[in-house]
C-alpha cells in the first residue's frame, strides 16, 4: 500500500478527464432511469392496484389499438363440435361373457367325450361324436379347437342384423373396444365378420391346425360352427364417452374484440368487474409479476442499447458535441421532454400523431447540428413506437416528419423561416399518414381527420421551437445562426454607439470580422460566429475611445502622453473588463462574451512594456505580468482566429509600403509570434489550419491595400486638353502656309 507523504491530501482533486467521464456516466444513468420510469408509466402500473369490485377513480383509455379475448364464441364452438363429431363412430365392445360361455361349452363337450358318454350336449351328428370318442389324443384336439375359437372371438364377430343396419345408415366404420385392455381400434364395418363369414374363415383355420386328418377337420369344423356366437355389441356408454372426450379436447374459441386507441375501457366511477380485469391483463397492464419483470427487463436492455448506439455515434462522428457536458445535458433534457410528452399523449384520448417529436429534432439541429439531431430522431422514433404498443406506422410518421424538420432548419437564418419548417413537417406528416392508411386499407372517412392531425403536429412543432429556442439559447449559452444574424445588424445599440464614439475601433472591428470570416471558411469553422464575435470584441473601448490609437487622428494628441507606461497598460487592459460588463448589460450570449475575454489571451502589451523597460532603473524590479492581459487564452478555433485577425489588422496599418510580399511576411510573423507565445495552446488549431488562416488573411489584406491608378486633377485635364487643341491648330496653320509657298512650274510631291 502506498504511503501518503506529509501534507499530501487523502482525496486528490479529480482530473478534468475523470470529471468529464463521471458527468457523462451520471447523465446516462439519469436518462436511463427517467426513461425507464416513463415506460413503466406508459404500461399503466397505476392500474395494477385495481381489484374486482373497486370503483375506478378515473377514465381509463386504450393507449393504442389492440385486440383482446372476450366471451366464448358459441357459434364457432358449435361449428367446431359438429366438425369434431363428423368422424365419431359408434363403439362396439367385445362381450367377455359370450366369449367365456363359448369356451365353457367347448370344454364341457370334450369332457363328455373323454368320459365316454352315450350322447352329447351339442347338437352334433352321431358320426362326429362317435369318431371323437374313438380318438386317442382328444386333449390335443381340445386345445387346438379352443385356440381357433379364441382367435376368432378376439377379432370380434358382429351380428348380421347390426351389420346390415350400419351399412344401410351409411356408417362405414366402428370403434372396437376391448374393455379388459381399454384398447380401441377403428375397423371398417364391411371387414368385420358375421357368423356366416366366420364359418368360412373357421374352415381355413381348421385346415391350418389339422392339415392331415380329413375326418378330424370335419369334426372340429362342426364343433366350432355349432358353439360360435357373435360377441360384438353396441356400447352406448362408451360411445357417449368418446363424444365427450372429443368435445373436451376442442380448444376454446373466444370472441376477438377490437379496441381502438382512446376508447374508454373503464369509465370514472364504474365498478371494476372480472371482465375489465381480464381485458386490462391482456392489454399488458396487469400481467403477472414474472411476465412483467421480463417485459421491463427487456425494455431496460433496449434502452441501454439505444443509449450505447447514440453515445458511440457522438463519440466517433460528433466529437465536439460529445466532449461538451453542456451539449450532452441539452440532448438529455430534450430527450426527456419528448419522452414525457409522448407518454402523456399515448395514455390520453389524444391521437399519437400529435406527439411533437419534430420540434425537438429541429431544436437539436439548430442548437447543435443536423447529424446529432438525426441519430436522436432515429432512436426516439423507435422508442415512441414501442411505448405506443409497438406501433410501426407511428414510428414511420415520427421519423419522416422529424427528418423533414431537420433538413428544413439546416440553413434557417430568420425566426420567421421556422414557420415554413413547421409547415413542411405538417405536409410530410400528411402524406406519410395517407400512405400508411392506403397500405392498411383504412376507412377512407378517416383519411382527412388523421391527415389534419399530421398538419396540426407541424403547427405545434413550430410553436414549441419558436417558444423554446430563445430559452435554451439563454440557459445553455449556445449561439444560433438566427441570434447571430440578429446581433450582426449594425443598428444594434452597441455597434451604433461604437460607430459614433469610437469610429476607428468600429471600422477596425468590421475589417477584423471580414478577416475572421474568411479564415473560418478556409478551415471549416463557424464563420458567422467569428464575424459577429469580431464585431463586438472591442466594445470595451467605447467609453475610453481616445486612449486607443485607431481613434486618434494625431499621435501627438494621445492621452497616454501624460501617463506612466504601467498606467497606460492598465487602461488598455481594462477595455477587456469594460467590454465584458457592457456585453452582460446588453445580455449578449456567453459565446460572444468569450470573444471579448479571449481576443488578447494573456498576451503582452509590447509597446508600453518596452517604454517601461526604457524608463526603469537597473535596480528597480519590473513585473512583466503587469503588462499582460488577464486571459484566458482562446478556447475555440473561432476565438483564436479573432485574436490573430485583430493583431494582423492593427499591424497592417503600420506598413509603409503594403505590397503582397510584405503583407504575407507580416501575417506569418504575427501568427508565429502568437504561436510561440503560447496563445494558441488551448484552441485545437492545427499547423495546417494556421497555414490556411495565413493564406486567407493575406488574400483579404492584399485586396484592401491593392494599388490604384492615380487619376489626374480636373485642372490638369483642362491644361492637357488645351495644349492638344493648340497643337492641332498649329499643325493646320503650317499645312496652309506650305501650300501657298509653291511657285509656277513646280509640282508638289
């Protein structure tokens, strides 16, 4: 175990990374918990306390379309019974008493033969009886005779009249029941022998058992034919039992009752009956503890999967958003907002098509970006479909309407344009609902009503966005293009005051804005934010404009002439603090206040620091920190670009001959100095970004300082014009004189 050093704290302050991880995990757990509670409510946990005989304290509505099992369907059950009894055959049982009687008769007969009696109890011919009395091994004959009889009796012999009656009534088969073994066999009536048929079969069996002695075969055949009797008798009790068993084996058929969403299941004040409880149980509101446990467990796992997929997407493709706990908190709050609204609508009489998911998707697209809003829309659309009873159609409507909303606000620059976005959401909902109704063959009379609900959803989404947007902008300090464009209006009181009281600073800020905008476009940063931030970065100079060189026409009139270098530096440094105070007074967004605070970083005021070094005595201690801005250093790419643009614009004014090569060298020098001084350490700019920024600055400054042709004055133009006219007149005069000088006989050229 590691020992603590003396004075070392037991609990160390967590690092920024560990703190960020803790915050993200905490947000995830809170989001999962609240969503789980919402899902639990949507399945009607409050209804679980209802018991038979209770009085309902409120109306209970169907949260979605469903079908439940009602009373038994008597008509269908009767039809099923008829079908089951179509193949019910009469049962004929083997009469064991007849079987035993026949056997006893045969045994008695052979006993008489063995005793040598003069006559037989059977009505046999005298020759047969006499022949058997003279037979030596009579016991063997008895055994084989009983075997022949047993074989036939076990198969069953049907009465001739019963067989004819069955065939005439169309009964093709019967069930033969052996009561001793409870074995049932189905036999065709035509194949069951009667006594006449048995006699023919008996002769064949006798031949098998007595193949050599013809006289013995004749004697045994006569005995068998004499003693045999039919032993199959109709068994009404067994037949009824078979009928009852078939009916009992039929599955119960219940009526399927269709319930539409928002239909009242139990009215307020109504007594709860068993029928109500059965209906609610089938709806899933009163499932058994085990079933409900697994349902909620499955939902919890599904929510965890949703959160994991969304988090992974943000971490891989939306890193700026994922790094910001503030942005994640915003997403969580909006997810919870739409989840609570969705749950409230689902369990109310309202149509689920009114769930304003599109409003939250549009808010995310405006406040963060379209990609994060899109992944959010996918996840929440599925979630809403699940809590609405696995409503796939609702899921599609939510997804398409919200997606259209996201794409409609991607380039929105005015709040009035949000109305168009809401209208497009409504139109998308209208067409999607209509398409689904056509696919499902819904009653045409419902088309208009449900389509209008989709349009109403668009209106609700617009109202929510227009109402929540300024609140969320203020609470989360997130600048949107809409608010930035409003602040870029040069008629803003702060900018008008700057133009009036610090005109040099005003024009400097406009140029810095142009430089910053071009640089941000070059590296893919937020150009609008940078331009507006540049407009306001120097508003702290308004109150003391005369102390800043851009507002002084003559350097000899500078207010710093009578101040010490340290005092001058303090005045210069204070323009940052004054600017922050003015920004807060006018309720500017925190992102713009960050530009004011960070546009100098903790850089050194070189001019006054140099003057202080020149004046200080060798033994006097001069603190460099007194001549540095308080910071912080730029925390974003946009703030860093404004810092560079501010220095580049100010320094470019000092160039004696601002040609392209000098401008390029100046820009590179300033960027290198800021980089070496560490002002760009915390803004995530890369060397490639700095190269592109340098090119953008150079291009803009070259356009500003390009040379023009010097136009002559009006007097000079008049002088040149008069000189030209005089020269023309002189030429004409010379030409006339030359013509007059030619003598007679001379020819001209």
